[in-house]
């Protein structure tokens, strides 16, 4: 069983990762092997809806998509959606037996749900951890809420990690946190990577229409939430770069309205907020941009992460302008050419760093060869198959 809250065709880092992993597992499945994917119907963004069947069969793979309530990326409505999801998942698996349970988890609870099922069925568990939720809520939530919730989530994290036979950490920046708390665990590090769609277009060179008018097009695509902190950096940064840069944002999230309000209050008109796009449409927008923008809020928890967006940005070949710190900043500086890193939420540093970019297309051949998603997922799938054989 493969458990993931998001799966294709939903727009999510977890969705793309899980889909690539399923493809890799299918190639290595033992004879008569099968995979049950249990996920939700597309719900990542309220402004991006796409139809998908609740049950889909394709060879050895059966996908069960659970209906969940629409949400606006707030903590309470996402919690309600996940409770609905959990109840449905328990019903789906009640009379089923599995040789291995796998879960990819960003906000911890998918891992906890998988651990509960694993414990109930006495089935080996492989966890793929994409975030340190206990760390994140300590930074994001108000202090009074953090004091209440952090011990509870810490307990649930211990339950999930200790239950797992194998744990993968998506970012090597997570290693110190987990190794210091779970000394008996040996962790793998299969990172995010570049999907085939981006590898195929990596050699395609395109020129932005705005560049010819003397105004450079800066593009951001992804979530617009507290974690990204765009509402903290963009109003000031866009104002300072007026006449030089035009910002195009494609996405949605819990802080989009705050960002919109702050832009309007300062009468900033060189930032355009647009709904999320499908991958095919987004690739065209990437090719039309002059610079690709990335930002994480100035929280200690985000110094350990490695955003999945980095990989597709790098493959496209455009200059990358990133407000990040910690491990992700070290990674970009050491692995990606023609990328400027600045301190999160620091418009002075952002303006200064922009001048270090070379405004040209660059084919990052070594990076693409090293971080192709297919190869990374094939190695991860092999580790899962090996675990299945060991445990059975």
C-alpha cells in the first residue's frame, strides 16, 4: 500500500514524487505483485480543479481517491479534511492485507496514519519524510498554541518514526534533527528531483517578451502560504524594483489574500497574481520568464529543508533568484550555476544579490544528470523491494 494525501493529477510536490515512485516500483515488483495507492481526490488548490476517477486501475496499480472537503489552506479546514481522509482510509483497508506499507508525508499526519495502520495490521512500514512538522509549527504558530500542540505532535512523530522499519529523509538538512532524536534509526536520503517533463525541455531556449521592452519578467510558481513568506518580501521588493522588474505569480494558498491586500495598500502594480497552472502550461511560462523566483519565510525550521521547486527551476535553465537560508542556500550555491541567494525577508540583500545574476539561458547539464527524478526513485524503489523481501 502506498499512502499519500496528494497524487496525480493534483498539483503538489508530494503528488509528483509519489507518482514517480509508483512508476519505479512497478518496474521492480515481484511476479504477481500489486500496489494499492490510497490518496485524496484533487484538492490542493481551491482555484485549480481537475477531474479524476475515485477508482482507477492500471495494470498492477489500483488508485483509490477519497473525496475530502474543499479547503482554503487554513490549519482548521485542512485538519477537518484530513480527519475525513483518515476515516475513509481506515474503511478502505479494513479487510485488506499488505506486505509493505509506504507513506510519503509532509505535515506528519499522513505518516502517523500509516503508522497506525501498520501497527494494527502488523505490517512493515517505510516512511518518506518531506518536512519536520514539529519544528515548523513551533515557528509558524503563536507561542501559546505552540506550547500546547508541539508536545502532542512530538509524541505522534515518535510513534510514527519508531514504528517504521525504514525512514527516508527528503532533505539531508533533516539529518541532525532526526539522528539526535532517533539514534537507533538508519536514514536514507532520496531527495526530490527533476521530472521527465523538465528534462525534455531543459535544452529549449526561449526569450521573454518583457525583456525586449526593458522590463524583466520574474516568475514565481507554487504555494502562497506562511511558509513561503511572499507577503513579507514582495511588497517592499517589488516597489524597489519598479520599472526594472515585473513579477508574475502562479499559485494559491493561505497568505494570498494578505499579499494581495499589502500590494494594493501600497498601490504596487508590477506584481500580478494568477491562479495555479497545469504543468504543461507552467513550463511555457517558465520558458517565457527572464528570472525564476523562490522564497522561504525567515524561520529556523526552513533552514533544514530542500524545496522541490529548486529542481525544476534549475532544469529550465533560467537565472534563479532565491531568498533561502541554511541547507537549501548551501545546496543552491554549490550545485546550481547562475543562481543568486539572499537572506529571507531581506529586500536590501535581495536587491544587491540580483545584480550578480547573468541574464541568460544556461543548460545545467551536470545538475540534470545528477538529479533526474526517475533514477532517484528507481533507487528508492529498490530499497523498498529489498525491505519487503527482508521482512517477508
